[in-house]
């Protein structure tokens, strides 16, 4: 019985340790809060990478980083890691990050893309949409 209990706990720990990714560029604190609420209420994870991809020489605004710090305190049960990358947000980048981090693409999210987004959602390989 004890052995089964430990096996079940290991499976639960593996599920909870699975990381998720949310790609964003300039979401405000309200949109990011909705993402964290979705993760907390619908996914079995305690780890979220928030990833922003900027053109060379650009970076996240200080207010954005400050908002992330507020949300990190608001959701202590979720480990938030903010990652800034230089380059272009493309289907190839999504695949590369999925392979590098060993995170399935269907555990990656984006917000609703704008009219100027150059790719149809189906080209993103299974990234989920959070509205």
C-alpha cells in the first residue's frame, strides 16, 4: 500500500512539474492575470514561462516587468519565469523552444493575435489560444 502511495505521488509530482509557456509581447496586467487564473483553474502545473520576443535592441518595458512581479506575489503557488528573447516570433521559434525546453507545443499559449499577425493559428503547431 505504501509503495502504491509513493508511486501515485511521483506521478502527481511529474504532472505538477510540467511547465507551460505563455507567449506575450505587451499584455497588460489584466490580460496576464487572466492567463494565470486560467492556468491555476484549468491546468495541473506549478510552473509557467512567460516569453516575450522582441526585435534586436528592444526589451520589455519596466512597467511590464513590475506587473509580472505583482502577479508573482499574487500567485505564489505558480512559479513564474520571465524570458526575453531577441528575434522574431515564428512557428520555427515555437518548435525550437519546445524542443529545447522539452515542453510539448500543446502546453504553449498565446493571447488573441492582432490583425497584423503574419501566421494563421494552424501554422503554429498546436499552440493554444487564451482569450
